C-alpha cells in the first residue's frame, strides 16, 4: 500500500522559528490574511472622528480614563474610569471601542468578523478579527486620542453590589495605558 497525497502548504523546516505556531494556525484553519473586499472596506473607514460623529454621544473626554489591555497589546479596546461618589459608593465606567460604528451590519467586514468570531492571541502574534488598520487604528483606544466608545457606568456599594447602571454611546480621550 502506497498512500498518496499532495502538499497543500510549505510552512518551513521543522526547526525554523515560528513553524510550530504556523502549524497550529493551519491545523485549526485560522485565516491569517483578509479577503480583498474586506481590506477595501477597511481602507474606506476614516482615520479621524468628525465632530458630527460625536453628536448624540455622551462626552466623557474630561474624565480620567485608563486602558486596561495587556502590556503587549496593540489593539487597545478596553478602558475604565473610577471615582468615589459623595454617598460613599464607587462609580466604575467601563468603556469599550465602538467597533460597530465602523463595521456596518451585513458588510464584508461584518461577515468576516462574524466568521472569525474573535482575535486569536498566540505566543508570538495576534491574528485580528478585523484588519489592523481598524483594530490598531480608529478602533484602538490609544492614549491622547479621541475615540468612539460604548460605556457601562455602574454605581457600586461598599459590599461590591451594583446598585445602579446605565449603558450609553460615548466619546472618550484615553489618558494613560495601564
């Protein structure tokens, strides 16, 4: 018996650095590259926020905001603000990048993000759910830049219970990276 097959990809020599990671990527069918139509849509997304895009959003740019993504992260999509209230409770506001503002439902970007479901974090790289131009650009809560966000503001009592909360569209200006 001589089984036959064909080579579908050459990842490199088994001892080459990174080939082990590539083999995991291929074994699990993780797409590295984005289709051309997705990249084209990403190119059409503006790099800056226009004043008209802020209308209807709560302006939180004057609140001290700190991103809480990992030290190696380039796509900063989570931030927080905390303050003590006069009644003794704490107010925690969690802000996440409003990717849905830029990725329209039913678009090629939306369908690709849906198919990927998540960014994949490996030892030596990140395979993003959306193109780098967005995930590391306008959708990244980079310090000292205005960004569109979705925010959840919670009032938390001394027992750690959420006594009140609200979710709203917002604009922030991240101050620091944790």
